[in-house]
């Protein structure tokens, strides 16, 4: 998530096509690292009996984040500009990654019954 955050902040900070291209590549790499890792983390932390439900809840909140994030980004863009909206998304992404790094425990290996 920190790679994504760095890419978003780079996108917001520059007006150069070359740096936007670098930021786009970083954003793609960061996203490619985040999505499978988050799904695997939720799966690892879930007992097999309720794994499908926990993945459904995770996907619901992730998808709600897209909808709410788009609305908030639009509001921020209207108020202060697109660069600030992109920077705000980058800051939120960085904060989210930091919270996960600090709070999330390594999953305990429970024997499957």
C-alpha cells in the first residue's frame, strides 16, 4: 500500500508526463502486490467454516470504499483541485497501510477440525 501511496503522491506532485508514467507503473505494481495479499490475509485469518463470509464482508467494505472514495475525491476536486484529491487518496492509502502494519497480527495456525 505504501508503493501505491508513493505513486499517488508522485502523480499529485508532478506535471511531467515522464513522472506520471513512472507513477502509473508504480501504482500498477503496488496494486498487483496489494490485492492478492489482502485476499490471502483475510483467508489466512479466517476459519474455513466462515472464510467465505469473511471474504464477502471484506469485499463489501473494499467496494464501498471505491464508491465513497470516488464521491469524496469529486468533492475535494471541486473544492481545491484534482492534485489535492489525488494527494488525499495517497495519504489515506499510506495511513491505511500503516494501520495494517501496526495492528495486524500474524495469523495463528489453527488445526482444521
